[in-house]
């Protein structure tokens, strides 16, 4: 397994990602889309999710493909970002055909970023416009860290952010990618140090190459540092494999292991942890059992790496309630190459 050429979810051919942000509000939206509808699924393990149109992703539903997936800040208010995306897709002639009408299928998930130092006194909900702008910006290259849905994210002790990673499997040649907005109750780093829980899954030095610390406080009992409803890590894992909705659901379920490897604790009653799956169908499975096994493992590994990258790449700002990793551990940033 090796990273794709960009080490982004867009290494899955045909997918594009766009970000939009409001720096005054300190929030943003990230949209994943493709030129044609793609198979999608979802699995929720957190106790406080916020979602739109996730019920239709069950394997027994009428609609089997979607036009876009949306990750947004703004808590429940941010679900309106999907309306902006749907309106723009409909104007472009995209969507599920119902008679002479087109209805874009745009599932969405949100995170809570309403207490991050940004101005939340808007007179008009900014999220529909942010969703439309993120869709318009969709491309193969996109920013990580303090960008898109991770623009105002926070987690235990540090600023959160937007992360991505990819892998090309040696067996079968499938490509897998992950995209995540990290806004967790749990911690991405171990104890009071700079080392990431996801270190065993790192490839090269994609989030510093620090490895694990000498002391490993596995028996620590971290207290919750956010109020109920104030946290969530939301993610998308994608592949070029041809997966049914049922297979994509298992793919998303396996990917949750990546959150548990990268955030401690994960999947708490205070988080809304959710993983969407996307499958373009470009590469057929040759062995449905063995291929699904490998794809699930790759999804978990990619999501762990993407989660650490989100935190490592966050940029500091004067109004931040919590420090960015690069500010708290600034002595290391002079010796570690950063993109």
C-alpha cells in the first residue's frame, strides 16, 4: 500500500473536492462530487450526529446513487449548505429524474463550530452560499488544515481542521482515499506531547514523522472537554472499486476503525462521528471477499492518517480559543518540512 500522487481523496479518479469558508464567522463547507452520480453509503457511530438525507443511503432504498456529499460547520444551521449545493446542481441539469424534473441527491453531515471565536451574529444563514461556492470550487487539488468544513474545528487541547490521505493497494490496484473534518471530544495527540495516536499508520512523514513517544499512557482516563452536542468528526472514504450500497456500507463501517486509531476517545456519546462512503465503480472486484477485506483495512488506515494530517496542518490565528499544533509545538516546526 502506498499513497496516491496527491495523497488526497481525489486520487480516486473522477472525484473532485471544493472548499469554501467565511473567515469572519470562522466556519466553512467542503463538497465532494463527480461528473456522474456515484454509489454512496453511511455509517454513524457517534451519539450526537447531525445529518441530511442519510436514510436514503440504506441498501433497500429507491435511489442508489448521489450527486454530491457535503461536510459543513454550523451545527444544524450548516445543513442548509446542502440546499445551496442542490440548487446549483439542479441549475446545471443534475439530479435524479422524476418526470421532467431533476432532484439532486445531496446527503450532508455537520459539525459544531459555533463557539470558536468567530462572529455568529449573521442576519442571513451563510451556509447555502458557502455550499454553492464549495461546489463551484471543486477540483482535484484542495487545501487542508484550516479550510473548508474544518475551518473552525477544535478538539481536545488543539485546533482541528480538514485532512485527507490516499492509498493505492498492491493487490488489485484499487485506490482508496479519505477526507475528514476533525472536531472531536477526544485527542489526536498523546498526553501532553506532540506525537499522534495515528503514528503507526503514517506513511513517510506526512504528519511530521515523529513516531510514538517513549511513554504510552494507554490507561489514561481523559475527561470530556466539550459540552454535549459541541463535537463531531465527519468523514468520507472513497474508492474506485465497484461497490453495491451494501458493500459501501461495510466499507464505511470498517473505516470507523481509523477514527478510533487517531482519536482517543472516539465514538463517544458527545460526538456525532459519521463516515460516508463513495464508490465510483471504475474497477470491478475480482474476489468480492478478499477485495472487500483489503478495501476496509485501507479505508481505516487512510482515515487515521487523514485525521492526524488535519490537526498537523491547522494554521494558528490570533482569535483561536485553542492553539494549532504548529503553535503549541513550534520548536518542532523548524526541523519538520511542512507542505
